[in-house]
């Protein structure tokens, strides 16, 4: 078995796509005609999908909706980059909420944290060495 993709339930799929393109430079790779589902290319053969929370609920799925005014869900997604400071500033300039600016970790990685337009925690970091 191998990891296929991650899907995040969001209130507005198209707004989320626009945000991820502007904040993180990701490119949309698929948008369903209904706009209830879409994907961005995460690189390395991975996809990050967004599905309408309303559609997910119609499948009988129960969950706490992601919302910037609530506490963040207990997970994060991470994007790697060579320049964390530039990427962090770009994300914040596109509307991300800064949580912790770029800083070095004891294991030699540079990381920063933001919340996206849905309140999801996003780590922006250098590759692990």
C-alpha cells in the first residue's frame, strides 16, 4: 500500500483553490464540474484535494467543520521550500494567518507555521536533512 492523497473538507472549494494558488504557488490539477471537489498538484506524485463540507456531510460523514475562528484541527499539512522566510511572507500576504515565523529547529530544519483560509495549520519548512 502507498499513500495516495489527502482531502480536506472546506466550505468553499473554489475559494480554497484560489488561496492555495496565491499563498503557496500550487497549481490546480482537477476541478469537478460541480465545484464540490478539486485537487492541487502537491509534487512528487501527491495530490491535495478539497471537498465541499456539505457534500462530505451528505455521505453520512460527521466531523467538526474547519473554521478560522475555531481552534485548529489536530493535524497539519506541510510544504517544503528552499526559502521558508519568502514562502511564509507570501502566504501571509495572501491571507494566511501567521502562527510562528521562520525559525530553526534543533534538528537543523527551518520551519514556520500559518493557518490557511479554512483554519488548517500549514507548516512551511525546508527538507529534512
